[in-house]
C-alpha cells in the first residue's frame, strides 16, 4: 500500500474529485494548507516596499492505494491538475504498512 | 516507532481522548479533514435533484508510539470508535524513522 | 528523500520561516493542529473545578529534503524554536519514496 499525497491549486480540487469519481478511486481525504516551493511564494507591493508573501493557500489530497494503482493514480492527478505554470504543485509517495477498516476490522489491501 | 493515523467520526473524538487518557497514551495530535471512502459520501436532495456530497467532515488523529504499543493502541481505537455503521473510519500505520523532543534534544524511542 | 515534520509553538512559525529563507530551504507546507504531549496539556480552573484542557494549538510544518540535508535542517529547527520550556514541540522524520514536480513531471531528488 502506498500513500499518494498531492499538493495542488485550490481551484483544481473539484476537477480532481470528478476525475477520481470517473476512475472509480473512492477513498481519499482532503485538507487546506499553506505552502511555498522554489519561488518562496510571490512578492507583493505594500506602500512601495516589497513584501514577501511566502505562503500560498494550497489543497492537500491524500489517497491510499494498493501498489498496482500508484502509477495510474499519479498520471491521473498530473493530467487533471497540470497547467504548466509555476506553482502547479507536488506529489509525494510514501509507504503505508497497514490499513484497517474500523467497521469490519478488515486489514491490509482489502481494507484500502 | 510507528505512526498510527486514525480517521474517525467527529463525535468520537471526545470518547477517544478519554480512552487515551485512561490508557496513559499521552502524545497525539488532531486535525479536521474532509473525506470519502467506499460510498463516495452520501447523496443529498437539493430542490428535487440529487447532489453528490462526496466529502464528509472527519477527524484525523495521529499518535506516534513505540512498536510494542501499536496493537494495543489500534485495539483501543477500534473498541472506542466503532459503531458498526458505514463510515466508521480507517486506521493507517506508517513507519517513523526518528523522533526528537525539541526541549531536551532527546532522540529515538525515549522522545516519543 | 525524507519528510521532516516539526510540531512547534504557533509564535515560532515566523522566526522559523525567516531562518528557512536565510538557509535557502524553499519547499515547505504548514497547517494548524491541536495536540498534547507528556503533560496532556494544562489544567484550567472553571468555576472552582479543574478542567483538563488536553489539546493545545500547535503549528505543524512539513519539509521534504534530500537525505544529505536532514541533519542541518533538524538543527536549524531546534536552534530556532527551542525555548527550554515544556511544550517546545517534536520533530518526526519519515521516509519519502518519490517526489514529482507536477509542472515539469520531474521525479526524485531533483523534484524536491
Ligand atoms: N520540498 C517540499 N516540502 C514540502 N512541501 C513542499 C515542498 N515543495 C513544495 N511543497 C508544497 O507544494 C506546493 C506547491 O509547490 P510548487 O508547485 O510551487 O513547487 P515548485 O518546486 O516550486 O515547482 P514550480 O517551479 O513548478 O513552482 C507548495 O506550496 C508547498 O505546499
Ligand atoms: N483509501 C483511502 N485513502 C485515504 N483516505 C481514506 C481512504 N479510505 C477512507 N479514507 C478516509 O477515511 C474516512 C472514513 O472512511 P470510511 O469509514 O467511509 O471507509 P470505507 O472503506 O468506506 O468503509 P465503510 O464501508 O465502513 O464506510 C473517509 O472519509 C476518508 O477521509
Ligand atoms: N507521541 C506523539 N504522537 C503524536 N504527536 C505528538 C506526540 N508527542 C507530541 N506530539 C505533538 O507535539 C506537540 C508538542 O509536544 P510537547 O513539546 O509537549 O512534547 P513532550 O513530549 O510533552 O515534551 P515536553 O516535556 O518538552 O513538553 C503536541 O502538542 C502534539 O501535537
Ligand atoms: Mg513553485
Ligand atoms: Mg465509507
Ligand atoms: Mg509537553
């Protein structure tokens, strides 16, 4: 099992949810974060002086999938959220050792 | 060290905190998320048409414990938050490579 | 690649962002959480009876770095946020298997 963690532009959440629905990817969770990447956010002008606004609002979406679904899921995310402009986001992949469905007590891949 | 990540119904947070207090499980952190599982959330009726509400509010609770405490902690969570209805939640277990208590600089299991 | 997850006092976020800027650490994300550690939070007095306030607001900052930058980054965090008082926070280190820059499709260390 792997956790795919995608940090995306807020306006890409709805298109991504639709894409997941179509692709039958069901389990996921979502939260708001602030972040910066290579550009340290953008620079704003405040009364003539430059102000570093180095934290932009982003959406983090987490999906745990079985190993065989990782590459397709990553491709789907990129195809759905990519604009080609800076700030398109990042995807991090981590290993998950176990998963449990609390209702049934199921463990492992069947519980994902 | 392992990270136990439990996604639960919001109304189960208080009972779970009480259970942890009794079991002397001390370190944890909590945040609000939106999520969906097998059922893609529930379907609501909005002026006659169906609306897919595919993100429900959930609570994510994270607890880092030493390896010997994983199974007892998982059991305690299930016993406390399980209702038997769909949407009871998920538990994910991940490996943690190191832990540091910032105040003392302690590292490893003693810092958990 | 490693994920460094630091849970710190909210008032230490600005100093830490400044320290990262100076050290040329660019990618990070930030969120608010509630948490408790060894002390189960503090105890408040409410109309004469003790009330356990076992969740304090904290900031969680996540930084993915290449392996060679882990120790310097950890040291920078500790040096910047440590007060020596209880509640200074925790750092957790986890392994990250892959990273993708969505704009370019770059993968691995070059995408961090
Ligand atoms: N190394 C990192 N560690 C943790 N979070 C990161 C890291 N790099 C980026 N992020 C998160 O991803 C978000 C989007 O990053 P962003 O797309 O700007 O990456 P980038 O490397 O700057 O690529 P680009 O040059 O295309 O902008 C950031 O706001 C931050 O939340
Ligand atoms: N594969 C997954 N990846 C990431 N988060 C998930 C995943 N599956 C579930 N979740 C999270 O767990 C929450 C609760 O899931 P839920 O209990 O509905 O799981 P389920 O598999 O649908 O089980 P049930 O059939 O008992 O409802 C979701 O709202 C979501 O936040
Ligand atoms: N074992 C743990 N698992 C998950 N989160 C933790 C754990 N321990 C601490 N935290 C998080 O770190 C925050 C700060 O913890 P804190 O600094 O109080 O640690 P501590 O072990 O009690 O050290 P100190 O004795 O210096 O207070 C907590 O509010 C919580 O969010
Ligand atoms: Mg950027
Ligand atoms: Mg469900
Ligand atoms: Mg403490």
